[in-house]
């Protein structure tokens, strides 16, 4: 959280973004000034939908929404309430845990999500919904994350060409791997390797 009047120069990648509340109203500042406030917190689905709505309005340039204290107050209250609400006890789902392990450990293989869903005893839509509810991301995104972690490891610890790494990770062509890597990290795999070595 930044104090009023602070200058910031946040920059986001294409697949991530910031929504910055520039607040001058004392009541809104008080909402944020609760004891134990953290800069990072769990976000509820309702808060997420509302923040996404506000972000869409920002993109459209709707000045009425952008200057509405009521809209900002609602967003801040949703975020503060999300921070203070107790985390639900995790529910163990052994079949889902097995699928998650496969997505991580066998990320380079061409895993079929329908087959994984079948192995968990769920329909494809149930599998996707439960996976997202449990792990906070889709099964495909978990596989991509595991591939990218492996890519970073190989780029730093091996001398394999980028093309070999791409094929080893299960990508059919180097350009799709490079584009995905650049969207995530803001730099190509080759430039990443050169910068980190």
C-alpha cells in the first residue's frame, strides 16, 4: 500500500496487470488502514469479479466509474473482507492430487485433459472446476507453469539450444515456446539465458 501522493511506476506483462487505487478520500483511506493489513492477500471470487469489472471500465476509459468513491469503496471493502475472512479448510481429493502430480511431473508429455478427468472419476467440466477451486488455476495452466519452470532450469543449467529445450518440453515448434516464454517473463528464452549467465 502506498501513502497518499506517492509516485509509482508499476509496469505489467501482457498476461498480468495491476489495478492501482489512487485514493484521496479520508474515509476510503481509513478502510485500507486496518490493523494487520498486508499488501498481498487471498481474493474471493466476488472481489475478483468486481476488480475485473473495474479494470474493464479503466480500459474503456469510463471516467464516471473511475472517479466514483462508492465504486472504489466497494472494491476496497471486498478486498479487506477477503483478507480478514478465514481460509476454508482444504478438502483432500486424492484423485485430484494424483492428476496434479502428473501435470507437474509429466508436464512435457502430451497429457489429455479428458483422460485426466476420466482418471479422477469426474467429467471434464467438473475436473476443470474442482482443479481451479483447489489449486487456483486451470489444469492446462498448471502444465504450462511446470513446463516454464523446467525451461528456466534448463536454460540456466544446460547448454542445449533453445530449439532442443522447446522440443524436449513438448512444444511442436520453437516460436510457440518462445512466444509463451516472452509473454510470461517479458524476454525471449535466448535473451533470458544470456542475461542470467
